[in-house]
């Protein structure tokens, strides 16, 4: 599993209705994309839900790295973003764990994303296993969170270049308040390979 997101921060007076119309017209295009687990079409609106910005920020969980590469580099869809908004930075994380929540059969309306640094491992015992222990604890936390009523899907992934972990959760209606997490409105979810996403830890 591979997680991916790009964020396009728009002017403060931008009409977010333009993004809503864009997704309503074209969001279905990836509903049957091979290799894609899910794509959540996300927005934040300035002044709504504590957001300081207007932003379009789709989040993806891919089952296949080749399909992700074709989307980004091979004319598989990303060219439309470049054409309309310019080329944004694309963040990528290696999948660690994923869980179906009790509301998997319902349509997600809200998403949360929490990014945190993976702490430096002092490895006092010289085993080299401090990182593994931290990941294990994070996976346990994700599993507990995924059992919360209202959760559609919960995923954990890590960028080993920046050593940052991302916890991404789709919710069917509302999400608990978390000042450490960005909160998004979900306009549409394409989920052609949802059943192919790993259940539990990826190894």
C-alpha cells in the first residue's frame, strides 16, 4: 500500500464552488481505476471547521506502485491537475497498516489527517529495534481508533526520508475534535480496490 497526497492552497477569496463542481463532474473517472485502493476528494474552506485556508487536497491509497506511477507520470490523470493548477508537490508515504472501520459500508463525509515526526531512536540497548517498537505502538493506536463508531477506513503510512508518519481516517459523518489533525470535507470517494487494501499491518 502506498499513500499519496497533494495540496493546492487557493486564494482566500477563491470560490470553492468551482472545486465542488469539478469533483461532481469528474470524480467518477477513477471509480474503476486499476491499482487504486481509494481516492478521497478532499477540501478545506477558509473559516470552516477552523481551516485557515481554501485548499483542494486529494488523498490516495494505492495497491499498486506501477498504477500510481502511471497516474503521476504516464498521462493517467495527473496531467489535468498540472494543466489547471500547475504542478504541486506530491507527498508519498509507504503503507504500514490499514483497517476497515464499523462504518465501511457508509459514505464518508469527513476526513482527518495527522502528521507527526517519528522520534529519533536512541537505541540505548544497541538492538536497533526502537523504530520497530514505535511503529508497533502506532499500529496499536490505529487499530483502536479504527474501531470507533463512524470510521470508514483508517490508515497509517511513513515517509522514511522525512521520518514522518501520517494517520489518515475517513469518517461517515463527523470526527472527534483533534487539534493536532487537519480536518477535511469529503466530496467524493473512488474506491475501486478498497477490498484489496491490507487489513491490519502490511507485513
